C-alpha cells in the first residue's frame, strides 16, 4: 500500500450486473449534484472500511443526528486523492446537502441488498462512484450562442435560460445564481480594469466575513441575486446605516418584487434596483463603442473573463461557458 493511502484504489470497475444496478440507483435517486456525489463516495469508503452488511443504525451520525460523522470536504478529498484526483469535488463535501443523512442511510441499505443478492463489491463500487466524479468534472459547459441579428440582451438571456433549465433538472446546484454573479463580476472587471475587485465562489457569497455585498466598489455595496427578498433588503438597510450605497442587480421578472421588498423596509428611494441583463449589456455596448463589428468581440471578452473567474473560484467546471 502506498504511503499515505488508507485504501489502494480499486484497479477495476464493477462487473456489468453491479454497474447496471448502481447506474439504475443513481438515476432513480436523481444523483447529479456535487454534494450528492461527495456523500456517496464517502459512504462507499465507509463500506470498504467496515464491510457488508453495514449496520446503518449503529452510529454513522453525530450526536445530534443532524450530520454524518466524519463527512466533509477533507474526508472526501482524501478518498479522491487515493485515485490521483486533486480537484475539489464540493467545498461542503456533501455535509450541507439537503437530506444528505437520509440519502446516505438509503444508499447503505441499498448496498446491503446487493450484498444479500451476492453481487456487492465494496472496492469496485467506490471506484464506480469516483468515475462519476470524473464525469462530473468533465461535464459539458454552457454554450455561447451568438447571433449577429439578435440583441445582445438575447445572448445574456439565453445563457441564463440554459442555467435555469439545468437547475430545474435537479442537478443540485443553483446554476442561475452562480452564473448571474459571475457574469456581473466579469462585466465589472471589464468595465473597471484598474479596480481591485474581489470575487468569491457562489456558495460562499453570503458567508460571514465582514463583506457588505457580493462586490464592494468605492462606496457602493453590490448585491447580485435572483431572489431579492427581505433578507437582501435588510442587508441594503445595513449598508445605508453604514454610509454605503446599496445596489441590487437581479432578474428582469424580479424587479417588481425587489421594489416591493425595498418599500417594505422603507428604503425604496434609497436603493438602486437594476435589471441584470441591461446592466451587463449596456457596458458591452459602451466598451465596443456601439460598433457592430465589436459586438461579438466584447461578448467573447465577457465570457473569457467569466470563465477565468469560474476557474479560480468554483469547483464545478460545468459552470463554464464554451464559445460556439
């Protein structure tokens, strides 16, 4: 056994019958998200360590039964490193995925069923899930579909529609919010090349840390959100109390909701609420001098900057946008 490796990676994948059962389980349970994959890779290692049948009721949870004991980013990454994979699958390691405890318990019972049928193989099963993680890393990116006859707003809207479709398929990631945040971040980076912008991963965008918004530029605190509700407007009120200017950038269809929540907080005339598509597109026109020949160039510059931000701050490569 190699130094530092708890278990040697399996040198083979499951026999066809086992692989088929695992695939059927994956599809039946709609296991697509990074957190779900991380949790089942961790559970598969538990089975390799403890054997089958697995006593599901005997202490896989923390004292409060809220989380799986030992599950987290570091534990999952150690398993992936056994297979030579250094990329981070999920910053939360499956720990904060909704229903992760129930999912793991269900999965362990499934493996017990396979054991009873005589087709279980713990090492090969773990290797199969690691292969799913590799496929996740190589997931198809979103597509930039540029039509010279369409308005630039249509290009941005199409990208966000692709993100919405993928999100609605239940992949476990808030693709629309992540894409919107990083498109705005890319736009700001292009418009203000000398401004020392700080970008953050979408999953940590609202984490405690002293930030007054997703982006802090001058005296402005910029909040990028698909759900401009009460929580966002409370942050805007806090910005105002701190002497900062809050700016909310959101989806076109959410503008009325943003205005209503701002009014409820008594700050309707003190917070800027902007349409995200127009916010992005207006700057592209300005950067291109409103010349037709520069439209595609500037859109591709936006996408390149977006991909640069995603590569630096996200673990999900499917958030990338590929040029057509």
